[in-house]
C-alpha cells in the first residue's frame, strides 16, 4: 500500500521535472466522502471447506477504505480519446478462488484476452458470468478442475461473476478494447500509463457507488485526476 | 359383491390419503423452491435434468454443499411430487367414477410435467425473469389443482347435498374476490422476487420514509441512502413500484378477507367447517402480514422469506377450499 503510494508520488514528481518522456499517464486517488458502513463478515459456513480455507473470517468487499478513506477496487478506464488499435495480450488474466472468495475482486481485461479462473479451494464451484453484451454462461468447476479458461470477445462495462453454490462469492470484470485501465489499490490510488499526449475522457466505476467521468489532458508529464464518491443522501 | 365393495371402499380411502399427501408434498415443494430463491442459488447446479452429470437420485450426498443442498433438494422433492401425481392420476382413473375428476387428475399430471420443464428451462436459460415467474406461478396453480382433486375425492364432498346451504350464496362473491386477489398477489410476489425487488423499499411500515410514496427522485435518493446503510443493492424506480404493488396487494387481500370473514361471522347457521376455516384464514393472514414485515426488517432472511412464501400459498389453498365449500355442489355426480 505504502509502496504503491510512493510509486504514484514518484511518477508525479519525476514527470514534473521532465525526466519521464516514455509516455504520459494519468494518476489519482479515489476517496469516499461520508460515514462509511462497516463491512460485515461473510457467512461462509454453508460449506465446511470454505470455513476451513479461511484463517480469518472474510468480510464483505463492496467498500474497502484505508485510513484516509481511499477506496479500493475502483475500476478506472479511458472511454474516449484513444485512437489506436490494440491487440489482447498473450498472458491470461487470473482470478483465483481461495477460501470461497474471488481474488482479485475487480479486474479489467481486454476483449479476446484469456481469463483463467482457478479453483484452489478443493470444493465444488460454479462460475456464473452475468454480462449483457457478451454471452452469459454458467459453468461447473468441480474440485478436480483446477483451471477454467474463458474469453470475452466484446468490450463491455463491468459486470458480475458469481458462484451460486456459494452465493456470497462475487467479483466484477470490465472488458475493454484497449489496455488503458487500472484498478485502485488499497490506498485508493490508480495509474493508467503509456498514454500519448492528448485529451481523454476517463471513467471511475465502483460496484455500488456507480460511475463518474472526467476530462483529462495528458501532456508529456503525468496528469492527475482524483475522484470522490459520496454516500447517497436522503431526501434531496 | 360385498368383497368388491370392501375393496372399492379401501381403495377410495387410500386414494383420498394419497391426494392429501400430494397437497402437503406440493406445499413442501413450494417451500423448497422458496428456499432456493431466498438463498439465490437457483443456478448452483448448472445442468438439467442431471446434476453435475449425475442422475437425480445418484448425486453424492457429500456434494450437497452450499446452494446445491437447496437446488438439488428441490429437484428431488419435485421428482417425488411428480411421481405422486402420476400414481394419483392413474388411481383416480381406475377407482373413481367422476369424469371431471379423472380429467383433473390427468390435467394435474400434465401441469406437473410442464412445471418440471419450466424448472429445467429456468436452469438452462439462466433464469430469464418471465420463465422464473411462470415457474413460480405454475407452482401455485398446481397447488390449487391438488386441492381441487383432494376436495373432489373427499368424504366431505361425497356427503354434501346438492345446492345445500342456500345461505352461502351471499358468500360467493367475497370468496371469489379473496381467492382472485390472493392469486394476483402471489403473481406480484413472484414478480417481485424474480426482479430482485424484495428490498426495493427497505423500510416498513413506511415506504422510503413516506406514508404515501411519491415515486419521485427524492424518494429514490432516500431509498438508496437507506439501502447503502443497510448493505443491500440499490433499486431502480421500476423495482420500487413492483415492491409497492405487493404491499398494495397485501392491503387489498386483507380488506377482501375482512369482508369475507365479516360475512361469515354474521351467519348464524354457518357451516362449522367454514367458520373454523375463516378463523384459520384470519390467523394466517395476520401471520402473513407479520412475516412480510419481518422479511423486510430481517433484510430477507432466507428462512423467514421462505415461510412468508409458503404461508402465502397456504392462504391461497384455504381461499380455494373456501370457494369449493361455498359453491353449490355442481360438480357432484357421475359425469
């Protein structure tokens, strides 16, 4: 967490003194404003293996904040301004199932990129993806099937995948036609790098708090764009 | 001759018992289905008619974990209900003289087969809302048919005098209203559950902080703020409307049941069975309203929610039985 924050600060600093020329980037921090609810523990006792595979009782993950209210697991991505055709990378994106929890909780992948879903739980899972643009599927992943590989061929806004055997399990996947996306870390910071100078529209998406967009100008140095999500307020 | 009569009487008694067992099994099946939905595990077994490649009753018990326990359990109970319906239809065909009842027996068999196919389609098509709602609706309809069969076979009906109890004529309209409104309320309930609208209004007895909700953006903001604090998903306005319709339906049913009860309690020569049934109906209605409130206050605790569903089905069954008891015995006879 500290390393990531230092890295962001270094990039900002270095680009400010003109040392980095390789490509522009957008950095920033996602913060939460308002009183945040405490994340409740997940009830994983429907499957004894899930209990056994967790040393500490896992908690819900829909709003994870650090001490400065930096929000983890916000997917930040470019929506406009990229005029390059990108090919999906060879290496797959990986989501693991361990302790009947998806890790990571939010991921971005490129359309056509392989997604490997691992089963390190030694129990039976099903992978139920709920995209709207790509094809929805529900596949069994018995304990013997350690890896299940899928691809999403079309770009799509973040959607949920879940396990119906263990209904508390949920993760989110955003599919893009470019690699210019990032998921905020423990301290709420993100970096989108390798951007050409230009005008961009970026979006920050949170699974519960919705989306925000911003116009960002990238020059040779790093551009900065923070986002603040607020708790919904009553009767306004 | 005497021996033949004895055999016939014995078989009639067993067919009656079977019909009552089917009614109770169907109620159990509705409860099992409600548990599946309440736990949101309808797709925990991705294949159908097999379960993870196993035949229905060959699935290892050790793998009945998490949502599979509810989904596969629901399938097994459904198979037993299907089998009971099959046996009952053929027993009625061979032992009963009433043509309408024979036809109803096979209608129930057809209905349970179609219902099973809808259950399978729900799994294979990944729970499209219309099919899931129809599946829930057919469950209630099938339950009504099992009550019709059980009543048709019953000793009570066999001993009813055609066009007895003229005093019941005034009860027909309210009884129809109760049954119709409960059925509509269960359709809305199914729609609410299968559009994830069960907590679209997360407070009770108020609705989004209002006594009379205005259904505007201010209300939706308030609802979202409540949902955020309660850790439940945000609802859209259409979900809020569906949820409110279910509450409105509950009030309508309560008024109709009150009307029917008032009529029955006023009758001095009311049939004792009808009187007792009305008391039971009133008690179940009070229980249902309480369960509805606790469903919200407990944030849809699966067991409470499922009891709310099965109690709703029981109210439908009782209102159906009320209509059958109030109606003149026009179905009596051998044709």
